[in-house]
C-alpha cells in the first residue's frame, strides 16, 4: 500500500478507512458488512443494500406511542386510522401512553418497556421523537415512524436536531421513516383490482394524491412510502425494496431532494437489473424550485443537469407534471414489452390524425409508413381517396359497421407495428361508442399496445367511463401530450432494459498503476501547473503534445528545434488559470528569433502580473481538428462527475456539454457525444473530414478512471482544448487545468 508524500490518503487506505474506521457508517451489502469486492476503488458501495421492509408494510404487531381517544385531539384521529389499518393488515395494535389505561377499548401500556410482546413497528405521535429512540432500541423494535415536524425543513437549528435524531437511529439499529412524514403508508388500498401495481414514493404526501386516486380508474396501487425528511429511510431504500416485490409493475416517485446521490444510483441500478420502470417527478429544475424544495424537506436538490443526466444514465424516467407521472407510470405498469417499435396513428378524422402525427414525430416516436400491401388491404374498407400510409384516416363511416374492427385488426397484424394510438377528440355517438368498443375488443385479442386519447373535457360519457376505463388492456389518456410522453417512455424503457449492463459490475475495485504514478504530483489545496497537469494526463495514457519545459531563452530555442516548428509557447505556473486572457500564450512561432522574443515577453508579463512560473512550455503546434473539452467536477450529491462538450475559448458561451456520473461504460460515453447540439462537427462539416470519435471516447473513459481513482484528491480537472484529429489520428490534450482538494 502506497502512502502519500503530501498528506493525502491513497485509494487503498480510503477503502480501508470506510470499511473499518467508522468515519462514516460502514457500508452494508446484501444484509452484511461490505467487503473489498463490494466496494469500488474509492471505497464506495457497488451494490444497493435492500432493506427488508416486509414487517414495516405488513407488521404482525404495532405500538402507537402517544395514542389517544380524547375527542378534539389530533392524535385521536390518527390513532383511529391506525387501528383500522392494523385490522386490515392483520396486525395486533398496542396503544402506549403513560396516563391512560385503555384507548378505544384497547388496553394501553404506560411505556414501550411494558408492552406485552416485541413489536415490529412503532408509530410515534410525540412532539420530539429523539428521547424515545433509546427506548425503541431496548424494546428491539424493528421500525418506527415519526410524524413530528420542526427539523431540517425549518433551517439550521432544525437540521442540527435532525442530525442528532439520525445519529441516535444509527446507534439504535432500528429503521426510521421520517420525521416530517404522514399517514400515507397506512392508507386503505383497493383490493378488488387486478394486474401489476404501482408502488408510490413521495416526499410531500399531498403530491401523491393524484396517483393514489388512480385506483378509481382501475389502476392498482400496492404501497405508498411518504419519506418526509429522510433522517434514515430514504427514497433509494424504497426503490430497492419495491424493485424486488412481485406484482409491482412500476415505481412512481415525487422527489424534492435526494439524500444521497450514490444510494439513489445504486437503487436505480437495481430497478434496471430487475427491469422495473421508475418514473419520477424531481423538482428543482429552476433556482426557485430548488430553493422551495430545500425549505420543505431540508435536502440538497443538486445541480439539476447532473440529476437529469444521472437519471437518464440509469433508466429513471423523469417527467414534469403529476398528470404525466400518473399516465406514464400506469402505462409502464400494465403494458408488456413491445413486439415492435412502430407506432401507427388511427383516427376518424384526417385533421386529428395529422395533428397527432406531427406532435408524435416531433417527440421522436417512430411512425413508419405502412407497406404497399398493407395499404391495399386497408383500402378494402377505407375509400381510396383517403390516406392510409400512417396516420390512417378511415373517413368516419367505416367505424359505424363491421369494417371498423377489420381495420383495427389489420393494422395490429402488421409485424412492424407495436403500438396503435387512436385519438378520439370528442364524443360523437354512436360512432365514438362503436369505435371505443372495437378498440377494447381488439386489445383483448392482441399482445400489442392499444392506446386511446379521449379528448372530451366532460369525462362522464359511457364510452369513456365504462368501456375504455373498464378495460385493463387499453391505455386511456385525456391529452395528446400525456399519451405521447407515456408511449415514448414505454418504448425507451424497454429498449433501455433490454440492453442494460450494470456499470457497477465492471467498476474498478483496485487502483491502477496509473494511480500510483500520480501520487507525487498531488498538491492538496493547490492548482497544478500546466506542465504537472499534463504529466498527470500522460500517466493515465492521455496523449499530450511534444513539449519541453524550459527556463531560459536559449533552452527555448533548443527545445523548439527538437519539438519541430511551428511551435506554441506558454507560461507554466500553478497560479495561472486563464493564460490566453493574460497574453501568456504565443502561437505559430516559426523561427529561433521569434522563440527568443516570445520567451522574454512571456516572462516579462508574468513578472509584471506577479505570477510565479515554473518555466515556459515549448509545445508542438497541433492545428487540424475539433476542439473539445473533457473534465471532472464535484457534485454535492453524486461526487465526481465527467463532462464532455465543445471546447476552446467559446466553451462558456456555447455551453454545449453532456455529463455522466462514474462509473459508466463505452455506450454511455458515446451517448454523451450524441447529446451535444454541435455533434455534427464531429462528423465533418463544410467538406471537413470526420474526426476520430473513437479516440475521443477513449479519452472520456480514461478521464472517468481518473475521476474514480482520484476523485477524493481532485476538486477540478479541465482538459481544454482537447484537439480531436481526423479519423484514425487520435486526440491531443493541448492544455489542462487541475485543482487539488
């Protein structure tokens, strides 16, 4: 094990510290303390710990601490609801109150120590749960729920109180939901609905009401976890648990802030492995939204671009509105995998079909044209003058007789079609009633997805309330936009999970030889000079130009002859961040006299500006290529993140970049390039050659390795510009900035 000459910990020692020393709670994987194979090179867990929450949702015995039956007291209504819930789940309920002999006729214990049996769950109806935690531990209670507010959501003082509560919970061995939570976990769920269910996770209970109400539309819900301030149990715990439960078809989340980015990614990874879709509303896209969320739950919202990228990276489907959350989660929960990706729009109006097709195409849904043979088949029942390419316009009349079902069956029989969408903009009985029934009947006979958009604002029509909502096979929407969002998420999800390979399985467990080479370069709390930063890159196999560091004009001339004209000369020093703005870069030098003059000018500027130099770099001049930027920064939630984008002097103006959270593989690195608005530059424009994308991807992956191994030691790494040369010629890091932590 290598020690650091500058007081930093090596990766090996960091791993040992995390496992053994208690600087933070030791990671737990699969219910046991983590060992070396469960941790990456920086000592972070590679697999989600899945808490056994069976006894939380279906306990055998429950204690209600602070139970009351006195009329007019808030605790009385809560106690009454908990008694009803305990009866539904078959749990024995024990009221606990120091001065009551019974509550609602149930014998009452004066304290937790006096309970007649060990209980699985304690519900705390007390203003301050902290003093009760020790008693819960002594009574060996497995789970507790704290409704009390006044913690991190109120500011610094409340955050300190929550930290004390969290520490007490960790010492106790129990698991706590809350504080600042509510009764949503104890709602009455309908038990007369069939099919896969939605499991719901919300930090704000009221925001889950629209999803909970979907039971009245025939959509089954199985669980509701109101996580509140997440002093202990968090969103990630419930995602991991729900992913393992049979009968859950989708997980719907309303997230105000993530407690821990790594835990969230591990939970999302587990859901992706299990092919369980996770649909989330994550607030904090704007500064105002982030500020409001923090005041409500006391969590960090994180830089939204990083949150967004991390969710996409692990297949979490992010939506904006609660209506989108309802519709997307319901579709993903109830629909099987698509047989094909083609989407066909079928309507009784050419205008409706064209409108929907425009919106669907703009959103990226694949609307393939039907084959000539299929069009000829459809024209048996649809007049020749109507278009049946896609969208399919039947003109209205065929819907009213036997032809309507024939048309639907013919479209669904096409092997290129996986989804049929029929927008019905308004009720037009009996035509719309017959169309709705035909669609429902056809859906019962096919394994393909049939979607209907019922556009009537009334929503009381029998065709909608009884026929469409009465079908568990047809996915019914009220707006074009929600239908398109849900169908796109449906296709994207199944494409994602079919190809998913967990990056955590391939994450490095031990440091590379490159890591050991770089330890002497680290300067805690300081910025490295360009020369030292390039040595760091070179150690990780990232190509830099031919260059020499010199300390005299004569040495500069000799270096230029060795490097080869033309050359670039740059001042190199740990204090320099933006050399171009200070005039500390000279390019295109072609003679010894120019090199001598440049050396003197660079050192004079540095002396005038009070900048200490370690020398002047004489560099190979690399001209032909596309300038990119690749870097590492630290996110408050997720730790080291890797960014790639268009680089050069306009990087801050263009702001065209993509980000990922390590670990990730080559497919994600290539996906980053696909997200760039300027990606066409990589393919060659205005007669220019395409650049070496493979070399660019390799640099991104090598920088990722640096982020994984040096993430605790580097505050910022910036390769700008990375000159990506024509195809087959590689990529060269022309400049680099490294700031140590």
